[in-house]
C-alpha cells in the first residue's frame, strides 16, 4: 500500500493496520523527513488517544495536518499507536 502526495510517495508498506476507515503505516515506511509537527489545537488536546498531527512539507510546499499519529492510544486503538495515518491531499491505495 502507498500514501502518495502528487508524484511523491510519502509512505509505502505491506505492514498496514486498518482502523475506522484509515490505513496506518509503520514509521519505518514513512518519509519522516517530510513531516513537521503541527501545533496542537483544542480538539487535538481533547483527543483521548494523544493525537499529534503533522504537516507534510515537500519541495517547499506545506500541506497542513496531512498526517497524524496517536501517541497515547487507549486500548481500543492500541494497535495503531505510533503508526501514521494520512488524509486530505494524500491518496492512500
């Protein structure tokens, strides 16, 4: 499975975990150098799983909050803890 933004492969792996309609990639499969932590919003701070959103910055273009990871997932989401999900401008297939 791949996460693609334009012509750039942001993540690629066969080790995918599915949850609530999203595919989560292991950190080793993600181009971490393209991720920059986004400031946490009030909604982020209320998330029971400790969500951290990331901006994708590729070729000088910022795609805000295009990725996220759960830093402290509760038991029902424990299986995706530390993995990365993508949305918005990123196509996952």
